[in-house]
C-alpha cells in the first residue's frame, strides 16, 4: 500500500473514531449553547433526538435510537420509553454509576417547537443532570440553543453536592417540568414545579416536604399570635457542618423563622422574628450563634441568642436591657442557659462572640 493511501486510511479511521465519540457531561455542559444544529428534517421527537445525538453523542441516546421501541430494560440494557404521540422519549440505565437521557418537544405559540433534553450522569446513586433547550424552526431546519430558559440555569437551594442532589423530570404527558432536590441530611425533599407559558417552562411553585410539621413547630414555639404565611425560603449552613438550616420568611420579611432539621420527626425552631425584632449572626472562635433582638416594650430591649453546634441548639444567652429612669441609664441583665450571670461574666461572654454579622440570604419562592 502506498504511503499516501496509509495516511488516508488513518485519517478516515480517525474521523470515524471521532464520529463515534460519546461526549462527557461536562463537555456538553460547556459547549452545547455554542452550537446550532442544522439539517433537521422535521419536528418528530426521534428526528430531533437523532440530530442532537449526531452533534452531542451519548450512550443512552445512541441505544434508544438503535432500538426505538419501549421496553422495561434489565441489568444489561436500557429501559426505553418511546411515546411519539406525546413527543417524549427516554432511556434509563439500571444500576449504579449509570446515565439517563430524556427528551420531549412542545409546540410554541409562535409556530416553532421547543426541544428539551435532560442528560443525567450518576456517580453511585447521586444524579448530576443538565437541561438543554433548543428552538426548532421548521422553515430553516435549525435547532438553535436557548440558554435563557430558567431550567438551563437552575441553581439548587443548597449548592454543596455532597449534601443534596437534584433530579429533573421532563413530562411524558402534560407540560409541567418537576425538579426534585433531595436534602440528604434531612431525609426529605424540596420540589420545584415549572409550568408551560406557551413558549417555555417557567417557575411556578416550590413545595417543601413535611412543611405541615415545620409549620406546627413554628405555631407552637413562635412568640407571635399572628397567622403567618411563609412565602420564601433559603437554606443556610450557619455552623458549617454540611447540614443546612431552613430559613423561612413571609412576603414582607417581618416574620421569619430558622429551623434545624435532622429528619421529618426531628425539627427544631432555632429562632423567629416578628415586626419588632430582627436577626443577627455570630461565628467566632468556634462559637456559632443566632440572635433575635428587638423591643420588648417601652424602655426595654432584649437580645436572645441560641448557640449552635452540629445543627443542634447547645445553649442560650440573653442580654436583657431596661432603662433605669432614676439613674438615667440602660441596665443590662445577663443570663446563660437561664442562669443569671454577673455583669463581668455577661460582658465577657458577649465579647467572645465577636462582631455581629448581617446575612441577606438568597430567598427562593414557595407556593402551591
């Protein structure tokens, strides 16, 4: 064989090998939004997935397209769903360290279609999904990436991947997209629902599992007699133990509450505010504290601290201040775990907490 023929064969083999490459999830994550896909003949779900897989080849999509018939799967084969009337397909690998793909297509109000792909790579049983969206223009045969769909840029409520994991589910029927965040140290989940607005899925509501139990604890422990409707939440790890605390707020921000959660039947309210009080936070020399401070009447101010370790309250401290009209000065009464401290002891402990921190959390919406 001539040298030029050998080079040509090697080149063709390299091209063929490249064409058969399965892309890593991180390669897709960083590159998909930069590539439009041309030459798409129609809006059939299998046609769309075929065009996508030619550009971003994955094992589950390749397996589905090679055998586009629904089956229950087994340890050696993907479980496949092909529902062309509803514009939905999926291929799920059974067992640990697998990978799944789901795809669906919606008709848009502008005559185009929105094509969605959720590709999930598992590490053990922990899923790591990415959501990709394309506008399909039949007149041009083009799939154009749409990076501004909210689900593409989904941020979990608590960002530490060792603590929670996210599962995204595209709809086989209907148009709701559900994202489930499993908060592993709690043992239960938060569900985000995105509803179709005619052009794309948009965030509609979030529901926290066992919310009824959380609200019952607040009703029992909070000092306010008002009916509080919490409409926002955040997850914060105040004592940095990889177990998030739950921070709830009403719409105005006047009524807030912070909870430590160790399971659905182990929920403790750490602190709560109403319109006369506010939170401040301390983290100094291993002492973590949440303070609720505010007016307790005319000439009266109270700062109540709960000390936190391993997401559990491990002590209390109070700085009760009252104006002495005879002396024309504010007097402090200190206590630790409900035992009175001397002025010297109280000031020393207060100083040991360091400077107070104001924290403005990233609040997420709640709703039904």
